[in-house]
C-alpha cells in the first residue's frame, strides 16, 4: 500500500503582483519517509509547509493531506 502524507497539484501562491511559487505538478509526499525543502532564503519553503499544514489559505490548486482537503 502506497499511502500518501500529502499531494500538491497545480499550487500557486502569490503576494500582491509577485508570484512566489509557480505551479507544482503532482508533488506527492509518501508516508514513512523523511523529506525536506532545501533552498535559499525567500524561495517559499515556509510557505509550502504552511500550506500543507493548513496555516495558510490555498489560493490556487489542490492540496490533500492524509486523504482530506
């Protein structure tokens, strides 16, 4: 069984006119696997974790965590 912790499809998040994240196609985070976001300051690592956690409201796209929206 390939359980998924999170699935992100076509997610876009932006502040004012600046698009911070372009579309992410079919990012799936499987259960029982440690993952990390690596990158320089300001590229959206915290935004994506906040979207997955439900702390930020999704603006565009679809996020499913543990089988629910």
